C-alpha cells in the first residue's frame, strides 16, 4: 500500500481529490494478474471497461459486450484490488431499457462482480434519471461524456467531440447535469484540451480525462494502449510507456525457435531421476513390463 494514502480508495476519497488537487490515476483492468500489478503500483481507480470487448475479446467495437462478460472480468479485478477503487462499466443495452433493468444490472456489478461503483455513458434526460436512480439505491456512478464509444453508430465513428463552440458549451452543461444527478466523478473522453479545462473548472466533482488534455483532475487510459500490447492503431492521445507487443513477439518467436531446434527444454528445465534409477530404467527398456524398479517412479527417485 502507498504510505501517503493509507487504506483503500473510496468514492468519497476520489471525490475529495477535487479539493486536494492530487491527480487521480486510473487504468482499465480486466484480469487478476495485471490488476494486481496496477493496484500494487498505486493506481487509484481500476475501471473494468467495456473496452474489454476490443482489447481482450477481439470485437470490432464495444457494442457486443454482454453483462456476463463484464461480470466475469470484474470478479478477478475486484479480487486483485487491495487499495484501488473498482468500477464496473455497464455495457451497451444493459441500462437502456428501463431504470429497473439498469438497477438490476448495476446491482449485479456490486453483488456478483465486487465492484464499488458503475460507469454509464451519456447525459440525456433519461440517462440523468438513471444516474439519480442508481445513486438513490446507494450505487455510486461514474459519468462519461464527450466521445461515448457505445454511441459509435450514431456518431459515425470514434471522433473527437466538442470541436465547435455550441458543441463545447453543450458538453459543459452536460457535465453540470451529470454532477447534479449525483455522479461522483466524470470521465471526459476525446475532447479538445480547452473544453476539458472549462468542464473541469465548472464542476464540483473530479473529471477524469482520456484524450482530454492535462487540465482534468485525473487521467485514465486503456491498459493495453499504455503498454503497447497490440500492434494496431493507437489514437493520438496515447503515450505508450512500454512496447509489450515487441517484447512478447520476441519471447514467443525465441521459444518457438528453441523448441524447433531442441534447445528448449534443456537439462536445467526438466525433472530428473536419481542416476541409479535412471540406469535401471534404461536397462529395462524394451523388455515386457519394462523390468523397471517401480521405485523409479516414486518422488524419492526424482529431483
Ligand atoms: O471502456 C473503457 O475502457 C472506457 C475508458 C476508455 C474510459 O470507457
């Protein structure tokens, strides 16, 4: 645990960062091993994002992601998080039908997944009502405005939002409405830095930016982008801190070559019988029943 931040991160502690000015660090997480590393490294918030669909499950966009897939991946992240706040991302069509459906699915993230909050995209009047409904049921909500990937069909692609003055002003009022509805923080995705700065200055809850410049109260990024875990397209705003695609490709081709040439496994990477047992086993080779001293199979004879 981070000495300067004893104990677990909580929704009120994330919210309080607006006042303290300490930046919120957030990453997406989808499994136990990597979430454990992020948690130990002191990341404040782990979002089990529906980006899961694209970077882990190989879908073209986030729309096919199901509640079952989200819950399946939220559980290991929640098990890994000893300090970070875990937020489950409500997938497309898991909150669109009715407040009852949204409540039931948000409840699953908490009860089954172990999440401590959920994220929902958008700021239409119906979405704002949903935020109120969930918060009223004691399920904290992280809002999400700007580029909302679940609207990719309507938006005509993953495009920067708020690029005209009216659109920028609309985003500022959406942020205010999301705050008023009760969200504890807002993800602001893919908007000009100046617009994110205006949004951040105008709300009393933290903004967590992704492709939204440096003025936000925190930053989030898709983990696989951060560590270069795919060879595909990276948006302009991504800073790659490692090139795992290169590292893993190197390791895998090296392994393949070693197996093909017989270099791996070598003597050091294998178990061995004691020399006496190995000799007897070899002598008995080819005889019916093997003629092998069965002790050669015991743990005693292997090391
Ligand atoms: O699904 C996701 O990973 C997200 C983040 C990019 C904010 O919504």
